[in-house]
C-alpha cells in the first residue's frame, strides 16, 4: 500500500522492538544474558485501536522499508480494545 493511501485514510505504520532474553550458564559457574530482537509492526488509524500486522507485511531487511500488500489491507480485522478482548475470560 502506498504511503499516500495510508495517510489519506488517517493511518500510519509504527514499529516497536521487543527483546526475548534467556539466561545461559557458562562453564565457570557464571550466568550470561543473551537477548534477541523481535520487531513488531502496527497499523495505527485515527479513532481506532492499533492492529498488529507483523505477520502480513513484507520487510526489506536491507532498507527497513515496510510493504503492505494491497489485498491484505482489505482483509485486516476490525481493531478491538484490550478490555473488550479479555472481558469474560477466566470468570466463573
């Protein structure tokens, strides 16, 4: 999807970088953390909750450019607020 189409819909793309870390023991009794980056891509539209689109975008690793296939944009689910997703879960 072109940037002009995204901006005309009041939407933008945002990225956060999370890390997965694990502790590894060395042979000398000390421990060392090893962390691995996990990029997450979101589509943010005015007046709506964010939708994570990490799994459907194509990322050019040499430039960092994010490409959203046009047909995917039409199939994105309606955003929901977290409170609406967890409401009713775990209640007896």
